[in-house]
C-alpha cells in the first residue's frame, strides 16, 4: 500500500493538478463555498454523498492550502446567517434544515481544526 501511495504522490499529473489548485486557491475555495450555498438553496433533495463529498474535499484543501480555522469559522458564520435569514422568511423548511446541517458539520470541522492548530499543553 505504501508503494502505491508513493507512486501516486510522485505522479506528474498529480503534481500538475496540485500546482494548478495552489495557484488558484481563492477560486477553488470560492467554488466550494458556492457549491454549499447552491446545495442549500437550489437543490431540493438531500444527499449524504454531496454533503460528505464536499466536506472531504474541504478537508483535503485544509491540508493542501494550510487553511486556518478562522476561515472555517467565517464560513460557519455565513452559514448561520443564511440559516437565520431563511428561517425568518420561510420558517422550518428544507433549505433551513440543510443550512443547519452544513453549519453543524463545518462547526465540528472548525473545532477539530482549532484543536489541531493549538493542542492542549
């Protein structure tokens, strides 16, 4: 297994993809954020594959881009605001619940990230 991972990590195509993503860091993170809000407001069905896929992708980007927990908590604040505004206008609806799910998952990810950044001494 280690040989396979070593071979994949030295792949030229993977290096090109990683280089492209690092050059376009803000665009990639904006696309992830936009995809979350598209899922909340425009997709009417719930899919765990989408939710955990985007969450896993964001986790990979945390490692790749060294994203600090502060940015994750800012995303949580945006999700909380979207959830609040949606709740005011529509009450308890599917988009409000989806925003709550995204908020909880990213809050947990942010707490874990903060714990990893500043471990208890």
